[in-house]
C-alpha cells in the first residue's frame, strides 16, 4: 500500500510517499518507510538547460507573476528539491497490462503532476519519471487504459471548494499527454457532481467497463466523507464522459 504521509505538526511540509505491506488486503500492515520521490534524479523530459535554472533569481521573483510561473513551468521546484527528492501529495497507483506499476502524484507544491515508474516488486522507484502539465495545478489523479489509450481524470486545486474535473489522454504512459474538456456532463458537471476524483475501477467481469470513484468531502466532519460511484460512458468517437445517475447497475 502506497500512501501520502505527512509528519505530525509539520502541515504539508514533508510531502512524503510511504509504503506498507501486508499478506492480506485488510491488514495488519507493516510500515516499511516514507520519503520524497527519486532524490538526486531529474525527470526524463526536463531539458538540460532547465536543470541549470538560477534558484537565487527564482527566489527573488514575486509569486504567481508571469516570470515566476515561467520558472515553475521550466522546473525551478524540481531543482530546488532535487537533493531530498520530489514532493508527493495526492497520489494514485496504476498497473499496466505488462505488469509495470506507476506512482502518479501531485508534486512541486501541487503545481505539476509526476509519473514515476516502480520496480518489479512495486516497493521502490526505478528512477524513471516525467513531469506532465507543469504549472497546471492538478491534483487527485485517477487513470485507466482502454484500447491502448491512457485516460487520466484530475481535479483543480481549490482546497475544500469544488471545481470542474479535467481529463487528459496519451498513447503511452510517458506521453505525449493532451488535455480534453471536462469529462462530466449535465446538471452538476461544473462541480464534478459534488465530488473529487480519487480512483477509476476497472470492472473485473465486464470488458471495457469502468467506474469513476470520487471523494465527497465534508470538511466540517471529515470522518464522514463519502464516495460517488458513476459509470464511465463513451462517445461514438471513444471519448469518455460521466453523467449523474441516481441509480444504476454495474
């Protein structure tokens, strides 16, 4: 089990990925370790010139200014966190058809998503990873694969406030990734029907059947957070979409 871990009393400063193992899905789990991702390693799709970005000049730039955003897109925070490793907050795991597993996580202060390959035992990083949509402010990644195309649904970063879902696709896990319109349609679509993407479940007994799972947060009583389960449908062109259903059968 991989999970997002924060250290007591430090807010979101740690931004660790953590791993625990068990012989049973219901536990008990043994904690293995936690830490940042791929310390000392640059993303494979980061230009050589961007790896030499001037951090002193970056630190003097006003946050959210055009110049600051440009440096963020180039990878200033990757360089800043290189020695200790990259931040990992909202995460998902994806196992491909060939058994390869990937850790997909919101990094760089939630400004950029990363995709990192795991080793064959799923307990370490292989050292290969990429950045996608740098500066795009995406979190809550959920991913599935259909007919050779990888589809990812994410959320914008608006704290506890609801927002419209986002969707991306690629012919390979390594990209190139392109953005599509909000996959949610109909009443409530602009607020993801009151939820935030958390996972896409592949139906174990029906071919090309996928279920969109979303967290329905309740900040006033977080332990009472709930889930939305909705079927993913497809247009004639094969593009996924999600619409609200009061009741449905998988």
